[in-house]
């Protein structure tokens, strides 16, 4: 974890314990167990609780993982921008798991503690570049109204091409869905 950056967006996890427990190898299968173990090594944790919980639905897990991996880490957007988007989504959705996990990953991707903390201030903070401000404004608008205003879209057009804009919308939508799932299943934060 980065020095001086808290792991909680606003509160503790909504549930004191998982509503669906993370699965072990017998619950999730050998392949999913291997995937979770490798993901944990890459992230610098044990097998992520997210993976070992979602993998209880074995077939769906692998299909989700392929899509999720095409957005992060395999997307077109620069990794630091992807991490900023995910952190803002985590904050908007009050998702402690997503926040703590991506504080860690964001630091590894090159975000400073100040940038991560600035995510809390929102898109209008003077410290953001026009590009990042527009990007974070789109995150907030998608969260609030499920649409991006024409004014923000015009700002985004100054910095992103069509493929980037498709990816940005899908990235926000995916991590909103994931935050809802994490919060509802009571997935507890990983130890970093």
C-alpha cells in the first residue's frame, strides 16, 4: 500500500463477513484455483477473494475473466488512467474491496499517493489535467445518470478516439457491475 493513502473509500465493507465464502480448490476446480493463485502472485497478494468467490460459478468466472482482462490490464487506455477510473468508480460505489485493491495496483502502475488521494476530490480538483478531469467527470456522470453529458463528451473528444471512448464506457460499466457484485456478496478485502 502507498504511504499515507487510506484503503477505505468511506466506510468499512458493508458486511462483516462474506455472504458467499471464497471457494477452495474443491469448490472452484483446479484450473480456477491455479488462475486465482497466479493472479495473487501478480498482484502481490494471496489468491484474490474476488476470484475465489466468483469462481464458485466455474464457467461464468472464466468467461468474465476473459472480458475483464481485456479491459484491465489488456486495454488500450494507459494503465494509470485505467486505475484512476477504477478508483473513482470504487469511491462512487463505496466499494472497499475495489478501492483497497486498486490503491495497491494503482501505486504499482505509477500513480502517486497524492493522485490517489485526489480521486476523493473529484474531477473538478485543480490538480487534474483537462484530459483526466474529463475522464473522471465521465465516470461520475455515468454513475449518476448512466449517460455522459454533451459537454463532457466534447471534452473527452479532445483527448480520446472512438475506440478509447468505447473502452472508457465499458470500463466504468464493468467496474460498477463488479462493485455491486462485491458489495452484495460481501467479498472481504485482500491482505496486501
